[in-house]
C-alpha cells in the first residue's frame, strides 16, 4: 500500500561551472519536468526495510550483508542520515521504490537529486520536520562523498527547486527570472564530475594566473547573466552563454560531441548555447526565443545524434 511519494528535479548550470569551484559566482536553475521519484509503500511482511531501484531492476533488503554495487549511493545516504541525525523511522514493514528520468553522469545533477530525495524521504518516514538549510547541509555532505570537493551548487539548487545565484561562502541568492525557453541535448557520453574537476585542477596548478583570469571572466558573465534573467533579455542571455562556452573550451572541458550539438543549436536559430555541468561529455543547453523554436531545435539535435533532448521553460522563480 502506498504511504507517500516525493520527487526532486534535475538542474542545469547556466553560467559558471568549474569557476564556481574556485570561488566565482554561478547560476543554476531546476529542470522541473525531468525528475527523480521515490515512493514509500507499507508491506508488513518485510522484516527489514526493502529498497527497489526500478531503473536497474534491483531490489535488496537493508539487512543484506552484501548489497548490489548500484545501491552504494542509496546505502551511503541512509548511513549518513543515521550518523548525522537522531531520526528514528520504522525498523521494518516498508519498501522504498526509486526511479529517475535524469540520465546519470550527464551534468544534470542526477546524484544530487537522489541524495536530496533520500534525505527528504527519511525525514518524512520519521515524521520529523526538515528545514531547507538542514537539507542543503546533509545533501552537501553526500555530494562530498561522491565528488570530492564539490562547490555545493547542485545540491543547493535541487534542494530549493528555485533558480540560484550561487557563490561559495556567500548567502544564496534566489533569482526571480522572466520567462525563458531552453533545450537540453545529451551527447549520451557519461563523464564523472570528480574526474573532470580533477583534470581542471591539474591544469590550474600549472597555469594559475591564466586560469584565475578565465575564472574571473566567467564570474563576470554570471553577474551579467543574473541581470539578463531578471530583465528577460533573451538575446543577452544567449550571447553570454556563447562567451561562457568559449571560456569552457579554453579550459579544456568541451568535447567534439558537445561542440557539434552546440553548433547545430546555433545554426538552427538558438540565441546561444553552451555545455552544462562538468563537460567532456554530458549535456549542452541552448536558449531560444520561443517554446516552438526550442522544440524544433530538439528535433535537429536528435537528428544530429543527441541521445536525449529536453525542452524546458523557466518562469517567475517558481
Ligand atoms: O555535477 P555536474 O556535472 O553538474 O558539475 C557540477 C559543476 C562543477 O562546477 C563542474 C563542479 C562543482 O562542484 O561545482
């Protein structure tokens, strides 16, 4: 019997990936129509909580000594919440089913979405109120486990489910944008954020001055991006995305497949396009003048080899 269901959105970084790790501001927005879901069911026959990950077709009991490898993320989340909180949820008699529309390792925040979702579910199961700041704090700890030294932007935007102007160590600013249409194209190539971030760090160590300059330029683009979002200047946003993409190319995180999809989007009339997330694979995002244009560019991206395409609208900070 279903007890409750919850979900969390995917996200895209519009400006500032990588530079944000080095203290620059960045802008991320939720993708509300692409989500990870969880449902808790009551099943009194279960002697220990049981988890089913539908996408991998696996089910295991929390009492299993040797859980499947693909369950590591979930088990780590459950252990972390147990370590860091005083929650007490029923020790038996329930099943958690998880499924996700967010492709993994493509810069759309799939791991942060699952982390945030699990924390919310465990608090709900324990009938304990969860503040947004606690959710961000706990999900950041999980992000650290998965990504080494994350900036915290992914778990923040997904926890808040609102567009954010984010800078490490600064108060989070929630953005109230005008209406914008985006199309996201997935190269189908999975890249682990932790590896791409480590490669950038290696190059940074060899050429600090140059990289600091590039990161600062990206930070300035994020500042201007904030204004473009608030005033509804789609052309400006597109131009800024194109400049941000050039700088991401300079730090070596684009790829031929991303470049190809970005070119197709621009040739087909996007106002601007860039990779989103860690890069070297994963997804690109383009901004368009209309919903119709976003749909037609999605078609062209598919024809050009994109494995998935999502069209999404950003509006009013909701
Ligand atoms: O996890 P991704 O691919 O969405 O990338 C996150 C953005 C980075 O700036 C590359 C890393 C970070 O921790 O901010």
